[in-house]
C-alpha cells in the first residue's frame, strides 16, 4: 500500500515538473534554466545558470505559475530562494 502511494506521489511530481516546464517556456525561461534552477533549489548548484536567464524572464508570467505551485512546499521554498538569491525584487 505504501509503495502505491509513493508511486502516485512520484507521478504527481513528474507531472507538475512537466507542466512547470511547459509554463516556463511561455514565460521566456527554457528547459535548461528550469533544470538549473531546480538543481540550485535542491543542492545549491548552478546558481549562475539559474539566475542569469531569470533577468530576461517575464516575471509576471512566472509569478502566476509560482502561485499555482505555492501549496507544494518544495516549489514554494524554491521560488522564494530564487527570488532572494537572484535579486528578483518582484514579489509574487
């Protein structure tokens, strides 16, 4: 039973990442930036690869997606970390 729940959670997270990836493309952030930012949020690697492209992103668009995932603790912390570390002054 626990294995089934774990598998459902993994599928849900993967689905959210796919949706977030598609959303990021619409906001002026490519897959490589998304991957770098997820890596940065997980283990502090790739800060520059995450932050540099964020300067050209459509922040209003990204904030809309960040709000949608705010109920998922990892994504909420990740968005806050990116805004803080990358000196993004727009509050979402």
